């Protein structure tokens, strides 16, 4: 990502769905945003596993140094 690229940031209020699509090659995560719109995040299964691991680690220690 370039230094001038904008980062998409929003508050998610609910996970609408999470499913494998494209013959199992893509994880689709649909999120309800605070402004009532939806966002769709597409990840490879490997990246979805990495995200799951990072979320689990963060929840184990909610008060990092």
C-alpha cells in the first residue's frame, strides 16, 4: 500500500454473514456498518485463518502493554 493510499475505516455494528464462496477459494464476510450500509470483506482462506488467529490472540489479552 502506498503512503498516499486511503485506508477504509468504519465502525462495524454486526457481522451479517461469513461464508466460503468461489468453490471454497474465498471467505466472504458481510458486515453491517454503523451508518446502516453494509461492507463485504473478501479474504483467501489463509488470510481468514490469520485474521482468526489475530483476533483470538487480541481477545486473550484485552489490555496489551
